[in-house]
């Protein structure tokens, strides 16, 4: 085996840093759900993680299926919206779900939801929500 050159050492160090950032990112998203803040962007997220925007962008691109930061945040928002849509005892309006999930606009929420799931939020709710009857029995 050949000895590692300077570029290999730097690359290994950088990947280790990206691993650490990604772990922090996952923990932050699970613990405090900052993606529900519609003002959250790459700059603010990098500050929350005490890193720079480039490392954050590289981390998300490398570990989150090649997504951009905005795509990553919107995917988390859509997943959260699905949880709210399917909640059996709460009848949130679609607009309140969009806002609670971190979207600034109902139309953007609808567009992204339809692109991601192939249905509108209303259709998704009707097709996937379990009736509350099971809780009554």
C-alpha cells in the first residue's frame, strides 16, 4: 500500500468533519425540528450547527442523496406535513399544516407536495388517513 499524500490526508480529514456535521444535523433536526421555521435557510442552519455554509452544503449533498439545502429542508417539511395530515384526532386545515411545517405559502406547499407524492395534500389525507373508529372500540 502506498503512503497517503497530503491531498489524501486533507480529504480524509474533511470527510471526517462532514461526518460530524451530518451527525449534528440529524440530531438537531430530530430534537428541535428547526425546519418548521419558514425563515430557516442555509446561512441560519450553518450557524445553528456552528459550521460554514460550504461544509453544510457539502454534507447535505454527500449524505442526503445529492440534495441541495433547500431540497433537504423541504423534504423534512413534507414528511412532517404528512404526519400532521394523517394524525387521527386533529383536523388541521391544509393551510395550518403548511404553516406548521415551515412553508411560507400554501401554493408552494401544494406544488411541492404534489411533485413529491403525486397527490394534493387533501387527496393524500383522504387516501391514507385511518378512521378514528379504531380508537373508539
